[in-house]
């Protein structure tokens, strides 16, 4: 371990010296810390925020120029109007049996989402921005239905270390500019708002980039489909539910 290394570098070095089970625990602790520290604006949290953010970025398992923020945002060609309509219809079916999970309702994938999760088209899109990523095959529909539902800042588990997030539906009773949105939180305490429209896709490194969804209000509804990707050659056992 380097004596002059920053706390973030020392945490990353420590990670390298641990067993896989210990690494998973350290990652969990760093993730929980990031959830609390990264969005805080308290200047007294600055050192901890920087250390945790730096360690997570050093542990990012993907080779990208900048692991922060969105690696891609847009409406990809593969998402035709017909496919989007089919996914929205599948979400409606899955939504009827979705179960409460943390601060949203969770539905597993459906036949169309599951096919798309491992499709050559989606994999090519992801690899065009994050080389070496491969699908975990996990697709999940998420539903925000009850006022107050959202997700506080966090990082995702390994299954979604790379997250492809597709906005399917967002009904808002008020001003869209102030409605619920995806946020990404950065080491300097700043944040970025992603107000997504149906059909829009965001690809980001959710295992290391802190993110959240601000709470919905009465009458607001958000339906999202997410796909998990992992680094090529990673032990598949770590990337299954
Ligand atoms: Fe997440």
C-alpha cells in the first residue's frame, strides 16, 4: 500500500488484496457510504465524499474515458415505434402483478423484454459506448405509482453494474420541469437532472455512479424498463439474482 496515496486509492488497493467475498462486502460498504455522502452538500462531508467517489471510480470494471454521468442518452434506432409500443403493452401486463420493492413496484421481465436483454442490437449499442460489456440477461420493469415513491441516492448491485434504462411512460399532473426525474450525483457535490421522455434510453455505470429518482407526487406515474450488463468474462455467478 502506498504511503502517499489518497484515501480513495488506499481503499482501492485494499479491495485488490481481499477475497471475492470480502471485496463484495467492501463494495457494499462503499455503496452505502456513497448513498449518504455523495448527495450531501455539507462541507464537512467533502473528504469522505471524495474518498468514496474516487475509490468507486478506481474500482469501475469498465474501460471508458470517463466513468461519470451518462455514457449514452437518446432514442436508439433499434427502438422502433412498434417495439416501444410492444414493450409498453408488456409493461401494462407485468404491472398487474408487480410487487412492492423498496420505494417502487418491481416486475420481472416479460418475453419481449427478455429477448431484447440479450439481443445483438442492444449489445452492439452498449458496446459502442462501453467496450467489453456483455448482457446479464436480466430485464426488470419498475413502476413508481404511489405518491412519495422514488429512490434515494445509491449505486446498483453487480447485476446492473452497467444499467440500460429505458423510459416507457411518465404521466405527470404538474410541470414536467419540476416532476420526478433521474439524478446523477457527482464527487464535488453537484448533481445532474435527467428528465426523460418515453422512448429515451440512458446507459450509465450504475455500479459506481451514484444516482437517484426524486419522489413522484399524487397522480404522477413513472414506468421504466432496465437491462443489466456486466464486464465481459466476469464470473456469471456474481451477476445473477
Ligand atoms: Fe439504481
